[in-house]
């Protein structure tokens, strides 16, 4: 079993193995090139298609961006991410249609053992080892994740959810809810009473 297959099987893996370092290097290099280009440069957007596992035809990443693997992330149609998106996609990350992220959103589909002796060690040649395990993140359709939010591995966020600024999402959020806090919790359903369409204020 390869190290990447271990990730997808939910097993402990070594992120320092060359097999994984090579995948991550390709992603890091693509991010570096993306971040170095002017936002109006026509060569910028195609780098995303090269980087991401799959993505719809309509998308915009303000940048800078940082993906750990890139190829482990799958995004639907009509996606928007504001400044400083960080995606630790060791496990696979699935994002639906019509999703938008505020500045400084982080998706953290990776983890380390709590016990220090299980987390890091030293090989016979003196090089260090590190153990990780990873759980998928699933984000539904029509989701808005506001600025400075962090989504932890293993979380499912339902359709039509809004995650408030600064939230740390450690548990599943049901569809149709406004959720916020640290830890994030589903506070109340989003209803027609939340509409901002009124006289003098419309799109």
C-alpha cells in the first residue's frame, strides 16, 4: 500500500516520504506561480485547473492561496475564495456548488497523534519521522464560510449553511443553519426573515 493509499484508507501515514513530498511539491509550486501573478493576468486562472483534483468552469481565488496536495480537493461550480485560503487537503476535501469563502479561511483535513512518542521519532540515519492521519471534509451547496473560520477534518457541512466569522468547526453542521462560535455550533435555522431584500436595498 502506498503512503497516499494509507491516507485514503484512514491509516497512519508518513508525510515525509518522497512519494507524498513530490505530490505536495507540485502543489506548492503551482501555488507559488499563482500567487506571483497579477490578478488580471490571463495565465493565472488556468493554474487552478492544473492544481485542483477537479473544479467547475466558474471560479475565482483572490489569492494568495496555499494547498498542501491540491489533487485531493474537488470543487463544484461557481466557487469564490477571498484572500489567504489555506487548504491542508491530506485527506480528500469535497466542496459543492455556489460556495464562497471569506478571507483567511482554513480547511484542515489532517491531524497528528496526541501522544508525542507516536507523533515524532528519529530514524537510524538521524532523520526525523512524523506520523499523521487524516479525515475528509465535506461542504455542501450554497455555503458561505466567513472570515477567519477553520474547518477541521471529519466535518460535514450541509447545504445552505452560513458559518460565522472566527468559527472553529469541529462537528457536523446540518443543512439550512446559521452556525458560529468556538467550537462552532448550529445556532438557528436561516429563514425568510433573514432576507435583506426590501425597499431601497436590492441586488
